[in-house]
C-alpha cells in the first residue's frame, strides 16, 4: 500500500459508516411515521365503523384489518353512507400505508443483515468476549470459548466478515483502537477482551481504550517480548501470557524427552487423561472439607494470588481462596 493509503482507507471507511448511520436513522424515522399512520387508520376505521354502522368495536377492528391487508372476506360490508365514505378512506390511505410500511420494514431488516455480513453492524451481545485480531489460532479460540458456553465476537481491520459469518463466527470490521469500533462490538456489556495477536504495542493501546469504556472488563493478552511484560501489566491487562517464553520452555522440555510436555498436553486436550478443576472457597473450611469429585486431589491453593503447595487435609481455607485439584482418568488418555 502506498504511503498514506491506509489513512485514506480509514477515512473512507469512517465516512461510509457515517453515511450508513444516517441512512439507518432515516429508515427508522420513516418506519416510525408509517407505523404511527397505521395506528391512526386502525383507530379511525374501528371507531368510525362502530359509529357509522353500529358494529361492535371488535368487529369494527376486524373489518379495518381485513380491508387494509386487502384480504377482504366480504363477511362485513359497509351499508350506510358514512360507512362507505370511511371505506374509501381506509382503502386509499390504509392500504398504501400498510404496503409502504411492510416494504420499509423489510428493507430495514435486509439492510441490517447486509451490515452484519460486512461487519458494520452493532453487536447485540451481553457478557461476551471480544477477540481483537484474526489469524489461524482465532478459530480455535472461538471454539474453546463456545465449549465453555461463552459468546465471542472478532474485531479487526479488513475482515472478511461474510466468510467468518459462514463459519458461525461473529465479526466486526473496524479499527480496534477506535472507540466507535469497540462500542459496535459491545464493549460496555462485554465481560472479557482477548488480545491474542494484536502485538505488544497494539495490545497496550487497545487495552487502555477498552478500560476507559468498561473499567470492569477482564483483559487477557499475549506477550511476544520479555521486556514488554511489565509494561503490559501496567496497562491494566489482567492476564499477560508470555507466549514466546512458554513456547521456548515447552519445546526445550520436549527436546529433553521430558514427560512434562505429555502432562501439559493431557491437561489441555479435551480427551486427555488428566483434568484440572478450580474450586472457589466461599466459606471458612479446610482442604479436607472441600466438596471435591471422587478421585480429585487438591494440589495448589491460591490466596490473594499467591500459590502454595504446602497443603494437608487440615489446612485452613478462607473465603476467596482458590484450590486447584487434579484428577486422572482411570483409563488414561484416550486414543
């Protein structure tokens, strides 16, 4: 891309969004006016037929609806002079208004669908996770969140939102560092922001902007450079995963033929032979008093974020403590 090309593209993108918001506002206003006119016709037809021909309010309403919708059963017909005058009003005003309202409503929903396919819509989610950036690992992250009954939406520039939609992945196209984009992704109702591939600097910028919009948001990010770890923590990122260091350690253990790698794979594979479980303590008790699953063994206790492995059945636990328990399936790893 030529110098300045990306900036021009973003200006055009923002201008397109502005035009889209204006069109949507006008469409909503037209629909509101048409619905109001429909209400006037329904009320006028119901009250008018009741007064002009002596029908009950229910029969008058029924006749008005049948006439407006052009069904025209013919079971009720206007027989008095004023009833026939009312008929002309309902036909000429009501049918046109009804047809126009249906057209506008259908166009509005079609427009919203097209916006969603292009990633220019406004997400209607709550307690969801916003994933910034899209690469090969994003689809796996979305699947893992789905397995945990968590909704998610992907945000990035130049997304092929239609292709992601076909895969069942919600997507918002736009600059993740812009407040407008984050708000369209539902940042104020989200409970988590995940930054797996935004880069260290990009993650910091997005995290600072997101915390301004939702101070209670939980932010998780990956870190590629060791020197950026502390900076990212200072940017109010709750969990920073040092991917390069973790990957290096795992590969080094694998080279040494260590069983630690097999253990980790068993833990993270859904069909592995080992499960880890979190038990949150909500009342004073002891390790032996925990309601664990059969075969589970507590291995770590976290108190105020500090882990300890020096635990016994009589070790006291306080509300807020977190116990990590391990369970090995009797049959071992599957497959």
